[in-house]
């Protein structure tokens, strides 16, 4: 059985992405056929470091591996970059690396995309007005809807909104939009988990879920959104959306994270809105399979506290598998070789498992 084909994008060449890649390539290559897209100059900045490497034409040679490399910005040299300082050059390299990697997977030349972190500020300095990977990949694929999700052995989270101000989250809170996120997340996670009987919890917006209107009335809107989501799921609202996975039930024995406690029953259930200060711990202890958070930090703070090494960023709604580590460029330690590769390896491992499932291998 051939290895899954994983395309890795280097991310910002001035961040920790290049050193994470150099440290892990032998392990990645043992379980997948790897191609890298990004600026070679980012790796060249690390010459003389603890991990030796060399270039052999359009291949990177390190740790006994010879990895094909795609550089969409060959005009960028190490002299244009500075470790720990993102800018227009590094932003251009990062975004074009993502574009090259995504288009390769979309063309059927890869089974999954794994993205190392880019800097939004550097991307903006290069002229790319993108909020992040998720929105850029959605535009490249022409996907009608995407959502940012995080999966780990103990906690899975989907974000209703991502990179926008907290003020705008509150001002733009909309019943139909929340219902759309809930029903879409239920549909996509049922595919990922391989079972329909998910228990999905919605976070409240206000403290104590508003406490009967004492701290706000937005929860009344959220209650209506839950009812709409349940009706949409019953009507198969997302059945025609492109998916990386073949139609029909998941293979026997498939589970997103093997070993999680089994659950009886065969129906999907929504509940909430639950106070955000307790719902994540309840989910982590096994009461819920998925939590839908209304805004970025509401969902990211608990998962980064509870599952800092194992949480993997997933993009729901793309026609292919895409994962990413749950951390940023870490400019402050770039080039110091202090970055922990564990989360990147988790992202690559999950991408390989999902790619095998998408191919029908598992």
C-alpha cells in the first residue's frame, strides 16, 4: 500500500517553521511521501545549525532523506530575510508557498496539506489582505463554506467566527449564521468521527449563559439557532458539499481518535447554550463530543490549556484534508532550536491518517 502523499508548506521562513521541518523530516518521511513548498532561503538561514542539510537540485537532503522541494519565490534570498523578524519578503514567501502547496493537492498530486504557521502581519506587508490560512485556502478551492476546527484526543472545538474583533462578533451575532455553523460542524465532524451520534454543545456568549437575562439576552437568539440547526441536519443540508472522504459510512472500526469512550445511541444531539467557563471541561471529561465556540479566544484558550501538544487545527469544508499545528510563528525563538516539534508531528500524523481514510485505505 503506497504511503499517503503529504504536502507541507513552510510558513513564514523567518519563524520556527524551517527548524521544525528540518528536525522532523526523517520521521515524517517514514510514514508519508513528503513534498515541501516554500522559500529555500528560509532553510538556508539555518545553515551551520545542529541539523545538517544540503540541496541536490530541487531536493532537500537531510537525515538520510531526499525530499522534493517547490520554491515559488526563488527571487527571495537569505539576504532578504532575518530570523525572528517577519516582513514583506517573508510574507510573500509564506503566502506563495501556501498557494503552491494547496494547488498541488487540489490538482490531485497530494493527499493532504499540512501548513506550518505564517504571520498575518507579514502577509499584509506583502500586500495580501487575508485574515489567515483558512480564508485563503477557501478562496483557492472555491469552497462555499469553511470553518476552523481543532481536534485532539480529549477535546474537539469548532469556531463560529475566527479573526475578527470581539466587538464585531457581538454586533454581528446572527441566528441563521450560528445555526449554519452548528449544522455544518455536525455534518463534517460526523464524517471525521465516522459516526452520526455526536453530542454537540454550543457556548453561550454571556457569563452564566446570561442567567435568565440578568447579563444579556443574546442566549435567546442562540436557543433559536440550536433549533434551526437540528432541523437543518434532519433535512440533510450539507449532503451535496464536496468532501475529501468517500460517500457512505466510515470503515468499520474507524474513529478520529481511537480509544475514546464509546457511546450508545444513534442520534445526533445539540445542547446549550452552555456557560463557557464550564462546558469545555465537561467535554474534556467525555460529556460532549464537540463544542462550538462563538469567537476565537473562547474556543482557543481552553484547548491550548487542556491539550497544548495534541490539538491540531483542521479546516472543515475543503475538498481535501488540511491540518496545521496549533501555534504561531514564534519569532521570539526562531533560530534558537528551542521550538518543540511535537504539535507539528501531531498535525502531520493526523493528516496522514485522514489521507489514508480519504483514499479508502482505512
